C-alpha cells in the first residue's frame, strides 16, 4: 500500500493538563486550549497531496495511541516543540512509534530544534530537523521522503545520513503572504474553541510572523533572525470575517509576536474593522511597551473602536537594571504610560513579568517588580475593574544560545547538553541556582495571592500585599 499519511503532532506543554483549577482568566500555569497554528502552517503546504492528520495533545484524548495507530501507514511523523515539557512528551511518543516502526522518518521543528538541531538529532528517535520557518523545507522534505531520495540541498534542513549529521545551509526569511491561507478545517474546530474572559467562542489567529526585537532572554530572534512579516490589512480582516461566520466565533486570540510593529498597518486593520463592523473582539494582542507608549491618541482611539479589547504587554520587570540586562530597549516608566492609555481607552491589560534574571540583586528585583504589579492591580482595583486586568508572573528561564543562557551558566547553571535535559526542567517555575529559596517561595506566594489567581477582592489584596512587603523586609 502506498503510504500517503502525514502525521503532525503538537505535544503537551506541561506535564499536567491543568495546574490551577479555579482561574478567572488565564495564566502561564494553565495550558490554554490552543489552535496548533504551527502545524496548520505546515499542513496548508501539503494538504492537497497528502492525507494530513493533525494531533494536538491539549485536546486529543489518548493521543499517543492514536499516533501509533496512524503510524502504520504513515509517510512520516512531524513534531513541533518549544523548549519545555513538549520535548519530553514528544520524545516519549516518538520512542513508542520508532519501537514499532523504526524506518518511519521522524521530523522535528519549532523553537528548540531550530536553535539546537544537532542536539536534537543526537536523540535516537529523531531523523530530521527543520530550522526556522518550516513551510517550504517541510514540503520539499516530504517530497524527497516520498521518492526515497536524499535530503541534500533542501535549505534549513539538518538530518542524519550514513551515521553522521548533515546541516544544509539556511533559507531566507519568507514573507507570510507568500504562503497559502491557513486551512482551519484541517482540525476539529469545536474542540479548539475556548471561553476567554468575556468571550463565549474564542479561537487563535495570527496575522504576522517573527519579531524585529533582540531581547536577550528570548528564542524568537534566533528563530526568525529578527525578521518580521505581516499579512496585508485586507487579508487579515477578510480571514477574520470568514472564520467568524464559518465557525460562529466572537473572539480571536491574536498570536502575533508583535502586532503593533507597523503602525500604518495597524491603523488600516482597525479602519477596515470599524467600517465593516463585524462585532468581533481581538484579545491578547501582543505589543512592546516602548512602542505602545509612543503611539498617539489617534491610534489608541482606533483600537477599541475596532474591537481590540485586550493588549498583551511583556513588561518583564520593575527593575531598570533587569530590563537593560534583557536588552528590552524599554524603561520602567513606560509601564505606567501603557496602563494609563489602556484605562483611558477602555482596553483590558494582560501583562507579563519575571524575576530571577542572572546578576541582579534578588531583593531589589523582586521588590521593584512586586511594586509595579501592585500599582497595576491598584489602578484597576480602585475602579472596581479587577476582571479587566491579568498579570502573568514567572521565573526567568534560560533558553539555548541566548545571551542570558550564557550569563546563567556563568552564574552557576549546570549546562544542559542533551535534548532530554531541556525537556526535564520546569518552564514555568524554573528554580535558578542564584535565586534563593526564600525569594522563590515568596514569589510563588505573591503570584498565588494575586486577584486573577486567588479571586480575592481589592481590599483583601491590599492587606495581603502589606503582608508580602513585611515578609520581604525580613529577608
């Protein structure tokens, strides 16, 4: 029988399906039901030629067994993985598949394999790595596998051949509009629809790819080479309208790494949405605080009218020294500027912070970050609008080949040299050797007590925060 099935697999991002049961909004500790956009991006390139099976661990029960069953007549198995528990889950599934079908080609792509291709290929259950944008190299690799030909010459591919690892040259960053549209009908949409804050039917969408920033803690610059490409405004609005009508969607969670990089494009998208008035909400729309703080009131006024109900901002730290160490290109004063603009224009805020940057004075870093978070909570709490803000607080996590990974090793981190090592640490509660247990514990307690996690009211929060401040003073 001719093998024509391509399996695309998105492993679990955390070991447990839900870490916090009663959550008002979302948090880093809860793996949101997500549309596997990276797999759909691959599937759109081959869907007309092959039987594509997309398996998403977050929504698919007994996914390991389903993959094993599908592997019997598969041409290849492709896995997308970030630097997190996805690695462990992905290895576990690939091992089970290879034990039964050792000749089945296994392809890995995504952030971690892209930054560590040789390390990834040193795993015995992985045969091929696609680095960076996967659409074109994946299609070409599948074609070669089908014909049982060598992968030699396919750009951005690393692979095993004759007992050695071969790394082909990379490819140029491709414009997003050079690819076919994402085909959402390749998955069961109903299993990927989620409730989110004030939305009943929300799914994920991205309108751009890449990021031009060079933050030293982030894998994105390594993945995309600090390149960015966005769909034109007309395409974005047309796709949103189609998806909303086809699947009865009222809200889109925008998964762009930087939606606001091209302000002219943002204005065009907003004006088209305002003109068409489709009644859609756009949430978790990602922007950088140095960009947002410079936007004029004309743009801010358009955002809310166009249906942008929430902006996601990586504030990262309340300590300027930490922001400088991250190469954020921002200052702490811009935190308040962004909050004030969001409040003025009735846009919800979703902000992220982290503590534990190597080389920082832990007490000052934690204290200043807690202070900034409290200011945000207080700004919304005094208005009785706590449900209109969400704060994500995590611990700094070193990612491979970033400058802050190198700084982490200098500060006592044991180097992670194997793929298994990278899949065996806690992406969300990473305990750095330079960050004391006292500060680690108080950060977790502070996070658990925040209104969006505990469900407490503003007055109770104020009392809780006073206690945290006293604890910090005693450390």
